[in-house]
C-alpha cells in the first residue's frame, strides 16, 4: 500500500489536518503509533484493530482519522464518521468537532446539514445567522426545512465557517469569554479569509518586591536575590515560550483549515469570530 509521508506525520499527530501538534500516545494506541513510525502498514492495521477493541476514546479518534485520511486503510468517510461518533459517545474531547469538519469538507461530501448540526452540537461559536434553536435540532425534518429556507449562499457560508472553527476546536480548548487563563487570541473574519492569531503575553520582566535593602556587606542575601531573579525570569520566559508555541500551532491549524474549506462568495462582511485559546486538547 502506498503511504504518503505527509499522512504518516498527520496521523502520528492524532489529527486530521496538517501541519499539526503531536501528542504522546496513550496506552491503547502506543503500539499503533510505533507501527506508524516504522511505516509498517501491516503492523499498523493489526495494532489498530487491537486498540479499537478496547473502545478507548483515543483509539476511536485515531481510527477515525486514519479512515478519513486513508492511512494504511482504504479511505472511508462512513467508517470514519462511525468511529468519531463512538468517540463522542465515549466522551472524547473534540470528537463532535471532528464530525462537523468531516461533513463540512468538500473532499468527503460534503453533507452540509450534518456539518451544521454537528457544529451546533459541538457548541462552536458560529455567527448568529447560522444558529438554530435547541428545540428544533432534535427534529430532523424541521431542521432540514429551516436550512432549506435560508437565503441563497447562507448555508455555504455557514458550512465554511463551521469547518474552519471545527478544526480549531478539535485541536484546542476554546476558553470561555470571561476566562483570564487564555493567552492566545484568534480573530477570524470569514468574508476576507483573514485569520489573525496573537498572544497577550509581554516580554518577561523581573520586579524585585523584596523590602530588604541589599548591600555589598550582605553577599549571602545578594546571592539569594540573584537566584530568585533567575528562577522567576526563567519561569516567565518558559510561560512566554509556551504561549508563543501555542500561538504558532493555532495559526498553522487555522491557515490549513482555510485551505481545506474553500471560502464561498457572498459571506456577510460583518461576520467576525473572536476566540480565546486556552490550551491544546488532551487526548
């Protein structure tokens, strides 16, 4: 079976767009990952079947990504969706967004109605015109009627935004609006395809708040302050480096999502989605 190098890297990072973050394999998937690293598709399939037998969320997500991308397996969107659905039922974070992205992707359909439905189930921060009341989502016929009644172009615009946001949400924890723990901000303007990512952290500075006065006659105390300065500065630098790394990952994921989901014409110019990214999703 012909396997592209990009796809090996892609699924090794347990995700569905590239380039992406890599995460440590869990107990149920580590042998699958080893086989992927060795580029041994026979072993990959064998170990994947064993992992799927455990029905662990991480194995189901990995299997879904492999079927979606066709890595060591025949590409099969239906089987990918079934595994993502099982992962969602098992409590896998981001699985509903994986389903929304799968159905929104031109490469696998798309099924626009299911893309919107799963995007709503995932709680994606869609523009107001793309929202459907909770009590109407449970009625498939009524839900379809609502989408069919949308103005021309609105459905395509909502599917595009759903796809982009679903990819981001599948990989990262989107913080609540009031959260102060998020250091990475995303500003997405769908009409122009402009996706800006920035970090709110500034360059680390050391501030000595000690009430003591250090003199040349107190070398022990002076040395202690110097050590405290170094430790505090190193910690601040580490936090800043992690935030910058997170911002780069978010930007990479977002820009690849914009390629994966081509922007349709006619998106309302006033649509703007602002997100705060808290962390990479745990698998």
